[in-house]
C-alpha cells in the first residue's frame, strides 16, 4: 500500500511454494517413517519397564520360597540343638557333639536372618518397580513358589528367526534407513532449486485501470550448487545402511547368547529337579529306614538332613535362574537387551555348619 499525494497504489500477491506442494507426498512419507521410528522407541521403553517388573517378581517369589525353606531348617536345627543340650546335660553327649549341634543352630539362625532381609528387599524392589502405594503394597500377594519348568525348552532356530523379523531395534533401524533414503531423495531436489514459487498478482492505483498478472520466482544458487549438501545426505544414508547391518548382527548375537543362557539354565534346573534332589530324597528315605531299624541314631538322621539343605537351595536358585533367563530371552526377542544372565559367578549355597556325621 503506497500513497503519493492523493494517489493510492495497492499491490496484492497470493503465492504458493510449488516445491512444497509437489513434494508434499514425499515429505509426508518421510514424516511417517520418522513417526514409526519414534513409536518403536517408545514401545522399547515400555518393554524395558515390563521386563524389569517381571524380573523383580521372579526374584521376590524365589526369595520368599527360600525364606520358607530356611524357616523349616531353623525349626529342625532348634529341635536338634535342644535335644543335644539335654543329652549333654545327662552325660550322653560329648562336648564336641554338643558344639556341632549348637553351631549348626547358630548358623541356621544367621542364614534365616539373611533370608528374611533378602525376601523383604526383593519384595520392596517389586513394589518400587510396580509403583505401588503402601496400601497397595500391603495387598500384594505372591505365590508360594515359582512355576514349574516347561515340558520342553524353546528351539533356537525359531527364536533367531523371530528376532530378526520382530525385534524393535531391527525394525527401528529399518525405519531409520527408510527415513534417510526418502530424506536423501527430497534433499536431492531441494539442493538444485530451493525455491520455486508461483503467485497471482493484482495491482490497483488511483485513476488508472487495475493490473492483473502472475509472478514466478526461482531462486538458483550461484556460489553454492548444493554439492556439499548432497554429499552430506549420501554419507548419512550410507552410515544408516552400515548401522542397520550392525544392528542385525548385534541382534543375532544377543539372541543367540540369551538363548544359550536360557537353555543352560533350563538344563541345570532340570538336572537338579530330576537328578540331584531325587537322589537326596532317596538317601533320606534309606536313612529313615535305617533309623527305624535302629541302625543309626537321630543325629545321623539330622546330619543327612543338613546335607540336603545345599541341594534344595541350589535347586530353588536354579529354577529362579531359569525364569530370569526366560524373561531375558523374551526381552531379547522383542529387542530390549538386558545384561546377560551370569550362571557361574555365584558359588553354590553351602550347607549349614556341622554337617559331618558323628
């Protein structure tokens, strides 16, 4: 709007960016690929929270199951210590035999205290992971024991194939590669002609007929032909290609490791269930028959019971490790890797002191 004395000039222009209009479908696909990638990242965060909650639940149930067994051991140790005290009082027990039973009772007391704290700490971790209030935490009920082993483990071939098709990090890398490819094509066009506008013009002035016409604006680079921008986009695309390949390699290795840990934990838990614990039970039954036949005394029977403590606790931990490995494998199949399960860095639980027969 310009004024010169009594004269008034009005200029009107309606323009549209043609490149934006023409490239709208391409830009829409670029945005869709980016949105899909962000959605996969959000799902990965959710999977991580769910996996952490499941791990906390498994550890809480296993700690509660071990605590229940430690209480049974404590009751048996208390009864043995009381019997030893009475027999020592009447002179039927040596000081060495009496000390053995007392140290077993003292050690069982310490183990029970540790188990109580471990169970409480595991439950609180579960409460914290679930985000429960204190009122909700008081209503939280856990099963008495962990689920039994499945009839058969998962085959490795199915898990690897599933991982390469469904893992979130693989899908995210592929969406990122698609995003880079579409962005490279769009940048290729914009680097040559960054602006192409078409406009409709109408100008009017006082005392003269109005002007009507159109306007075309093309901005062409003079000193920058877009070579650097195109080279940057090509390098970014090649980096995305190699990154996608590396993600697939990492996914294959992570799933293979998680499945091996899963299968090892399954075999160990089954070995304890089918071999070690039944053999200990058979020994206990034979010793009970010998005790009923007055071939051994009550303290020899209690000594055998102490021998079973380490086996039963190791069986509980083996079952816990299997379900932790199962949770880690499922998380690895989805694409949210966890720290690998370490099956051999912890010593097997020892039996309480005083286990030697006497």
